[in-house]
């Protein structure tokens, strides 16, 4: 009888070793996993069962097998049964948590559990956390040949813009009266070429479809939005300048301490050439919040203001007439526009003087400084001949 029990025990051990089953317990927090350990019968590590992989087997059948094996081995005395907490050198572990099935030795016939395993694996593959990186997804929409043709298109655009700029410069020198109009047309055409080239390059490089638009309108738009917010603000301000037209190319503008001619209005910035021949680049969004003073506003002629000071005891009427004649006789004066001369008393360094203000129009903004110099020289020479003296401190006898 003992020999028969020993054979049955080894046979059961062999069956458990071949049909290794790991049983996943239920989600009940009060559930306790029961495990049995068989000593003196070492098996390979690959046969050790892991409990959190499959939900198979039957707790009732495993408990019956558990009690039968313990009773048989207790009679033989050849094997010792210990719990998992008492023995650390476990050769074989059976997780007898609550499962479903009919096989008493832990084999499963529950296809429903296997279907759940397959569904879980499929869900893991399609899990949003396991998605392909968006950079790799966008790379699938790039056309290699499109990059080449986009580069060619950019070179052609640069050549066209350079040729157009040189043509406008030459024609502006020949047709001076139409110079500002030609520069205005150049700015508008340049803006259209920029926009058209950017759109064509995008269509050539990327294969546009719904997926690409979703990617671009999602994470990339959010990440790039913070990086190019100033650029976008300048771009929108550039469109506002084109529509509102506070100034245009060729205008003489005074902005934030900078005084000069506007030479270019781009998508991001405005370029100004000062009278000292410096080029100042101003972002477009600055013009939306600061005050801009335009002298000629699309015209060649521009009003120039000059001031002259004489003593309080001098002939102010004669001095006013001299200033008026000097402005009218200058070669740089735009005579169709009026010449205005004002005179008033003014305190300078604690003494009285006459301030004579001249308002006249220069023929072209390019000649502003030459016009100011010519009129001042004429006035000073006429004052000297007429004996008109500059302001001085007068002593009055009491």
C-alpha cells in the first residue's frame, strides 16, 4: 500500500510538472492565495508557476488535489509538506487562487479566460501609451523629392526678388515722380511671393491628408506656438501694417528716437535707413503699441520746420521777411506748397528773445538736410547784412 501511494505521489508530481499552470487570483481584497510546497522533489526553475499571468483552473479541484496529496505523502513519510512562508527553497509552487475550470489537476478548459487574455494583449498593442512617436508619424508623410524641388523653388524665388529689387531701383532713378509707387508695388509683390513660396514648399514636401493635418494641428501646433509666438505676432502686425498703412516704403518716419526712411516692410520686421546712413531693424509688433510719426505719408515732398532766434530789441518784422525770402529762393523748396513764417517772444536762459519759426516744404525727402543747410546759410548772411543781432542779456538803466 505504501509503495502504491509513493507511485501515485510521483505520478501526481509529474503531472503537475508537465501541466504547469499559473492562476491569477480575483480582485477581491479579502482573497488569500493558498500555496503548497513539495520538498525533496526538485524541479527545474522553468516549471515554477507565476501567479499573475493566466486566470484558469478550478479552486475546488485544486483544493481536492491539495488535500489528497497531503494525506498520501503524510503516510509515506518520504516527503514533507510545508507552506510557502516556512520554506524558502521552493521547488514547485501551485497558486490555488479562485479560478474557473473543471480539471482537478489545474488544467483549464475555460476558453472564456483565454479570450480575455487575447483581448488584453490586443489592447496592449493598441494602447495610446504605445503609439508611434509623432515625429516618426510625420516622417511618413515627407516626400524626399519634394525637399529637392522645394530647395530649387526657394532659389528661384531669391533670384526673382533680387532681380525685381534691382529693376525697381533703376526705374526709380529714371522716373523720380513714380519712385514711391513702384516701391509700394514691389513691397506688395514681395509679400505675395513669400506666401506663395511657403505654401508651395509645404505641398511639395508633405503628403497632405487628414492624418497629417491632425498631427500638425495637435501637438506640433502647441509646441511650436510657444516658440514662434513673437514671430506670429510680428507676422500679424505686418499684415496690419499692409492693411492700415500707417506708413509705406519711402516714407520718412520718426519712431522711438529713430528718424529715417523706410526701406523695406517684411513679414517679421521693418527696415529703416537713418540720416546718418544706419540701418535700423524694428519688429512689426512694436508699431502696434508705440507712436509713429510719418513726415510725408506717401508723398515726395515733406514739411520741414526751422527756427531762428534774434534779440528782443531787433527788428522782428524785417527778420521775418528775410526768412521768408530765403526759403522761397532755395532750389530745394517745393513752391506749390505754402511757406509759413511765425514770430513770437520766448525766454531763453532767463532772458527774452524773438523766436522766428519757418515751415516750408522740401522738394524731395532726400534733400531735407540740404534744404535746411541752404536756408540757414541764406538767413544768417541776410541777418548779417541787415545788422540783426542774436539774443543777448540787456541792461536797463533805472
